[in-house]
């Protein structure tokens, strides 16, 4: 029976031009999309580029380019590459596009306005060990010692403190556990359900969802 099928590649980070890894995931997604189209499924295949981040800002500065001009140049290379590999995506999204910004703002308002004893979104401070190349925070135990070295890029991380908006994820632990009990097929594969439940039971941390520093 035909059904609706949606898939997306990662939205590729534009610190550099497309490479073998991004080609691999796009081709794999294209194969899966073609399979579902042959089955008669209503299929939507999305790809695109992630154009925000401190690393992008710094690379653009090194090239003496405005960040948006740098993003335009690299994003175009991604859009041009996939047809050359015969990958037939249905849509290409850029995080700097007005339609993406509008969707994010709508989602933000929906989350913000949901009724809870405390606001779902609040302004706080985040401090930690940050790798600009990874665009990620690390705990000290996950870094190579001595020197707090990023295990991926073999460079020292930075201590970063910044004002950030947080989503109050910690308020939803009981609701998530109740949902898993009533919808045991929600977590896939099923063998991961107990692992996910244990993670939630151990206590959820509020999630940093938007920076204010750049």
C-alpha cells in the first residue's frame, strides 16, 4: 500500500566545499527516495545547508568576506554538486532563507507560548569547554589530556561563557516516560527503549537552543 515518505540528509555545514562524506550521505538518501518512489509512495527528499555558527563567521573574516557572501558562495557549490551526481532532491533549504527563518520563529513562538508553570524558554548563561571546529561543547572527561584537546581536531578547546536561550527540557521527563509507556513503538529500534527510558530517568538537562553572541 502506498504511503507518504519523507527523508532529509543532514543540512550540510558550509565551512568548506562538498566532500566524500557529504556525497555519500546524499547518494544514500537519493537511493532510498528512489526506492519509495518506485513503490508508489508520495516521497519528499530534502537537502540543504546550515549557514550559522562561530566557525563560519571566523572563516569569512579570514577570507575578508561578509558572512552572507561566504555562505552564498559555498551553499551554491552544494546545490550544484548533487545534480552532477544524479541526486534528485525535491527541495534545497538554506538556514539563511526567509522561509527557514519564518518557520523557526513560528516554532519558537509555539514552544514559548505553551502553558507550563514556568516558561518553556528562558534566558540564561552557558559556560563550558568549546571546540569552534566542532561547534560543540565538551566535558573535560571527553577531551584528551593534558591540555583539554579536542579528540576530533587535536587542538585545544576554548573556555566559552555566553548568554543563551534555553528550552526547559527538564520539565518534560515525566511526560516523556508516560508517552513511552503508552507508545512503546515510538523508540526505534525497540531494543533501545529501555536505554532511552533510563537516560530520561537519570535526569534531563535544559537545552541551549539559541545564542545571543553572534
